[in-house]
């Protein structure tokens, strides 16, 4: 069952969010310090991912053109609008809390090597161990984020399920469509490009910046285009 790892990952996010909702009487100073610590840890993870690139020019071009596309499409605004729509449906008393929690958690959970690699493993090899591990990490993160950003975090389980589930579904046929060497190169450069985005998320979590990270997301697709073009050129 190729979707099992994704389903477990999403379920753990929901569980973590629910626990965070009912155990939210954590001192404000502790929450702030934990968020700073999380931001720093996320930045270190992003640095580790970024250094994996074999050709950092690909990362630079992917981010430059991807960001242009994201700004033109206003992806960050649309994600925020979706969060606000959810807020209105739920009837939150804390204006903006659901939108902020939904957007922040979605970006943290969907950007990164574990989401893609785990989904690929689920689809290609039927091995869900990567997504199980990611699910545990995401569940703990959901607990902390919910105590700080509110119950909006729980809705991030939906895009996580759709995003990883679609990758896993595609991966069931990927070995017939994409050469292994091309896929390996894409994963390397995608990881590095995603790493830069992860650093941006870490900076936002610590409050140092307000980078519109969602507008960087098309950079992943641009990475795929560049890597494929280079692969075909050298073939």
C-alpha cells in the first residue's frame, strides 16, 4: 500500500496538533525559547541540505527564476488566503492564528528531502520507514507549533497528505519514465534548493526575517527543468 507512509505522517501531525491544543498552558517565555531553538535547528538542517549540491549554480538559477514565478503567481498570498478561508469556516476567535499556523506548518512539512525521498521510497520500494520517521518529527513539531501558532497547524495535514501521496503515486510508475541517473541528480539538486528554503523558514521562525518562502517553491520545478536539460545535453 503505497499511501501508508503518507497516511501515518498526516495522522501524527493531527495527533500532535490535538495534544498541543489541550496542553497549551506552556509559559510564554518557554514557547519563545523553544521556537528560537527550532528556528536554529531548522537553519542547520537547511545548511546541511544546501551543501549537498554538486553544482550550486543550478541552485542559484532555480531560486532566481523560481522566485520570479512565485511572485508573479502570488503563491504566498494564495496560501494565506486559503488559511484565512479555513479560519472563517472554523470560526477562530484569534484573528490570523489559523492562517499563520497553516502556512508555517505546511511549508515546514512539505519542503525538504524527507518528504520527497520518503514518498519515492513508499512508491518505488514499498518502504515507509523514512515517512514514519518524518511523521514522528512532524508530530512533535506540530505539538510545539500548535501551542504557539494555534490549531491552524492541524490543517497542514491535508496538503502533506496530498503532496506526498501524489509523489508516491507517481513513484509507482517512475522507474518506467525517468532514468535512475537523472533521478539521482534531481534529488541532489532538489535537496540543496530546498535547503536554502529551509534556511529561510528557520529565519522566519526566529523572527529575524519575513521572507515569503511560498513564493520560492517553484524553484523546485525549475530545478527539475534545469537538471533534465543538462542531462539531455550531456547524453
